C-alpha cells in the first residue's frame, strides 16, 4: 500500500539534508499516517482509512461526519 493519505492525497516529500560543509544528502520525509475506522451512515457500515493527522483534524471539525468532510475533498469520495 502506498504511503499516501486517502483523503488529501499527501505523499512522501524529498529534499536535501545540507551539512555545515555544504554536502548534500537526499532525504525523504513521510507523512504522519494513521489508520482510523469511520462509520458511513448512508451505507450503514464501517470503513477503514489511512489518513494524515491533518485530515483527521479536518474530519473532527465536521463533528466526525466522514461524509460531510468528503464534500470538501474529491479524493476521499472514491473510498467511501
């Protein structure tokens, strides 16, 4: 499974770590993904999603209603 948020589509980022001597080493930072189960009222079933912590906060803003948060993000609609 890809290290990608199923709601926002955020994936790994790459860049350089630069030393004091200006040596550049490639680095990769991964998103903070968490597995979380949500109840979908329209389907009357549970769905498990891998979301970033930022996406979880967005869902909390909508009162934990995953379908209301899905209206904001097109990417999430295909998973519900």
